[in-house]
C-alpha cells in the first residue's frame, strides 16, 4: 500500500493550487455575493484542460486518472465551492456517463466538445417529487417516429442554464412485476440546449455555492432524435446510479477541499488574533480543535483518494464512493462550523471566507445522495 | 526553427532563504520554482512555436532536482530537455555558469537562444549576454516583445523610459523580461506526458570546448565574502511636533549624518 503521491500527481496538485490561488480565489467572494456564474474562470479552465481531466485523449480529454481529477476539484474547493462543483457536475455527471454508455457517434458528437471544455455539461435526474426516491420520476419520454418526445421537469440542476449538453432521465415504460406492483422503467437521454420545447424555470436562490447556476429544466413536447438515447432503453436507473457513484467522489473531493481551505484560513487567523495578551492559537481549546480538524481532514482525504483509486482499478466502487462522500461531507460541515466558531464574531461576517465556506459545505451533505442515502448504500452492502 | 531556452531553478522567494557555510545558497534545502524571467522566455518560445513552428529544447544547469523545472517546462509544451549536472560544476558564478552552458549548447543546433534577463537568486543579468559572447552570436537583452521576420528577429528592447526596436540575424540570443508575457499554466495531461519523456543528462565530459579552469567554484572569479538573510530593521525614531520646514530639515540632516546624501 502506497500513501506517497507520484511526482506527476504532486506537480498536478501544484498546477491546480497555483490556478486556484491566482485565478479563482480573487473572484470567490464576488461570485458568492452576486450569485454570478464564473464564466471567465470556466473559459480559463477550458484552456488548460480542466474540463476533461479524466477523459481519454482520443476524446479530447487530458487522459489523466480519477485521482488527478479529484485533486483538481479539491484544490478549487479550497478557495471556491462554486467553481469546484461546476467542474464536478460537468465531468462526473455528464462526461462520465457518455464515456461509459455512449456510442462512438455520441462520444464524437458530445463528449469531445465537453472534454475540450467547448461545451458545458449538466445532469437532470432530480424532480420535485423524485429526489432520493428515483422511482418517483414523472418526466416521460415517448417514442414517436424517429424521435423521443420529452414531457416533464427537473429541478435543482447544477450548471442549469449555463450548460449546453444535458443527461436527462425519463420514464419510458411502466411494467408490472411478479407481485403485481407497477415499476417505472427509466431511460437516459442526451439533450442539447436550444432543442424546441426545452426551457428553463426559475433560478434557485441558494444558501451556498451561490455562483453555480441552479435551475429548473422544463420539457414540453421536446422532441429529441432517437439516437440521443444514452445506453440501452430501460437502462436509465443503472446509468444514473453508476454515474452518481463517480459523482459522489467529485463531491467528496469538493467537501474535502472546503474543509481544508477553511482550516488553512483558521490556522492563519488564530495565530494573528490576540485575546488576553496572546494569540488565540496559543489557547489550548484552539490548538486542540485545530488538531482534531486536521486529523479528521486527513482521514477524509485518505477515504476520498482511496475512492478515486477504486474508480480507477475497480468496476464497482459504490461503497467506497459512499463512504468517502459521507465522511468528507460531514467533515466539511463540522470543520467549517468550528472554523466559524474560532473566528468568533468575524466568522459570522460575510467578508470572511469561512462564513461562505460553512454555507457551501452544507450542500455536500445533501446533493448527489444525502448522507442518509450514503448510509443506506454502505449498510446495504454489509447487511445483504 | 530550433529554439534553446535556458531555465534556472531558483528558491521560491515566498519561502525561507538558507545559506551554506561558504556563503553560497543551500539550494537543496529550499522550496524551488522556475525563475520568472526564464518562464517568460519559455512562454515566448512556445508562442513562436505556435506561430511559426519550432522545436524547443530547455537546458538547465543545476542539482539533479533541477529536473523538476525541466518537467514543468515540458508540461508547458517544450519538446526536449537537457540537465547539465556534475559535482565539479557546483558553486559556479556567472562566468563558470555561462561557460558551462555554452559547452552544453555547442552540442546543439539552434536558431535562437532565449534566456531570462536575470535570476531572482542572483540578480546579475550576466549569464545570457556572457553565453552569447562564448558562442559568438549577437545578443538582444531585456526583450519586451519578440517577432520573427524571415531569418531575423525583431525585438523591442526595454529601457527605463523608452524601448529600442532591434533587429538581429539568427542565430542570436535574447534575454527575456518577466513582463514579456503571462506564462501559461501547465496542463494536467501535459504533466503526465512530461514524466514519460526522457531528460538528457550531461556531465562535465559532455561539455564541448570548455577548459577545467573555467568551471565550478574553482573556475569562478567571483568569491562570496559574506552572505546573510534579510536584515531586520529596528523600530526607528519617531519625531513629533515639528513643522513642515523643520521636519524637512531634520530629515535632510539625519540623512547627511548617516552619509545617505
């Protein structure tokens, strides 16, 4: 077992760190404050290949391993949760399923521009009545000639209005099982922005990651070519779950980065801040809290990196991804809360980055499977 | 076009500076980066490559760990890399360094050599011009803009309040300013590719037409008498209750007393 990062990975981390510090950090507060999608940053990330890190070179990507991708999301999240999730949703939730389930034509048409960053990707599974319970899906797709006709809506979609290519899940059939229960058969589709009948609903006003464009997607007799079916008909649930396994590693990396970023700022702050004639870092409560946070973050990092390694080497990595996301997300929430506490009143003021980080951390416990879902997945594998 | 870019691994000035007992920098003990001016020189070469097509070879003299800057250069887009490293080359001043680099570059074909203006650890700005003298080619220093016209380069050479436009026939040498451009980042895929490439390692024996008396610490005319970390300034003297004219007199007199003016 090797805990040493390769020289390549060390250098990649340096790259992501430099980029995050120079290009992303200066905009993080404004991105949050104005709830503006950081388009210029995305264009810079496109230039340097950050939008296709784990996509093979033959499809326009960088051909790197999942660990490199994870380190990118982590370093971005250290300074800006919004920027991190833009990359994560695009890469894990849109590039990945096309890479795994797409036909060669679909890969050439959709994956290549996505991996090059010329197009931005999104993923639409969640509906008002179908969050954790994917069987609650209402969006339907009906084959009519050479086209599927989509009707329904998706909500809380990351990269919502900014994306160009969407992976959309819809019910294509309802069957009755042996026990007489009806079961929805779900399929996955690639939908392009601009397709007639595909419109956007309201922009969500969020607690955190406020620069990410979170929208409702509305499909009204939206006709998409038959060849945009992703994978086999009826394979949608499997595609969604497999895609989310990868997505959870991305979100785990985001959570890890948020926690690390908050701790770094808090260490600096507590060394500077003086109370009772000495820095608050010299108070035992502060130093013990910092020790606890650093230890917890290190444990999260090992789980996240192990999940990335599992994605590289194993066909199924559901449990590894669930453990990484569960632990990293809860670490991010606990650490950022404590960091705000150690900042005292200043931590509650929006000028201080930890305030934003605490708000950004919360979503990591919710999206791409809540912490409760992760516990279901982990225990489900153990109690089979 | 064949371009040779000289780069130097220098201490990251954001970190702590450490010295060896002989007064030279303890490079092995410090965080390092690619020298800023050199990186701008590399970026200039990469842009010429994009514009006109070129093969870029990066050359560095240094410790074995200077390999890192060569990998970085290749991850940015350089094609080949040469590390000149040998115990006998250690402790070199600008003369010994330029002699050594010239000995290495004599083995290469080149139309253009680009170096940084100066390195942030020595600030001498001598190695580039010296290198051109050793090789017997023209030098244009302090380049703020570089263009290629036929078999010549047209360079804006920066002065304090103006610039000169200088044309030189290739082969020639240009020293680049950090202000020349904004160097690109590496790409993730470029990093992994860079580690798959070979780095050519040359030692003393590979240097062409170089005399032993001109290399390493022994071949360096410059001897460091003393080196120290940044001198911490004292608290200073605060003088209150003076009018503007009196205050000005006080400042001027104090500066005179200290032989500053």
